[in-house]
C-alpha cells in the first residue's frame, strides 16, 4: 500500500520509519552530543514518562555506540554549538539513527564540509548499508561516486538517466544537460 508522505506530520513520518535530514543541521546547540542523542531516542515521550524516566544501561550503551558510529566519541560531553560544521552534520545523522529509521532521506549532506569531513561522511554512509536505505540528494559527484550503488539524474523535474555511476556518466543526455556539450 502506498502512503502520500506529503499529507503526514513530522511525527507520523518518523513513526513510518523515515528519517529526514535537510542541508542545515537541526540540533540542540546548548546541549551536549550525548544529550542530543538521548533526546532523539525513540521512546515514550509523554510528560509523565519523560519527567520520571531514567536512562537504562542498554539505552546508554545504544547512545554510546551511535556516538562511536558517527565518529564523535571524543566529543560526547561537548556542547553541540562548539562542534565543527561536519561534526554537527554527523550529530544530526546520529539523532536520526536513534529513531531507528528504515529509510534515511538526506539533502546535500556534505555541503560546506572539508574534504576530510566529506570522506568521513562517505565512510559513515557506507557503514550504514544493509541496516538502512539511504536516498541522497547531492551535487558533489565525487562524493556520490564514492557511495552510490544506483544513481538517478534529474533535470527539470524528470528522470533523464538511472543506473550505475559509470553508465550514467557516459549517458549522452547527462553529458548534454550537465556538461553543455
């Protein structure tokens, strides 16, 4: 059965197993990395449950493993506002992972990152393969080439090519539209 996601609230989209990340990171800057992930954790968020809850050892371990996965172990107790741009992006990806999504939709996740941060992000995305499906909208073709199994090229709202990167790069329509030849 298909569901029109445009008709769902943010919470309904998250409950459907879809994590969305937009270009500008959305994190709680005054809180630590650990606290951001704790807030993002999939849990009973009613007022009573939140006020009287205690973090279990298993939940703490899950947060710690997510912090390690996104490469922020050394910054776990650091206030998020003090993180670099790339680290803030990884923190937000970690926050999405705490919600246990099946599908991650990521809009220009490496925009504004250094080459080293971009490389680290590619490694992170590759490590998620199998556990999560990722749909990435990105203009950095070197980055896409390093992570993509299947590439879809859009132009003016329509698909002009789809398949492995090598075949897409050699597609005459792609060359004409994007390289102006």
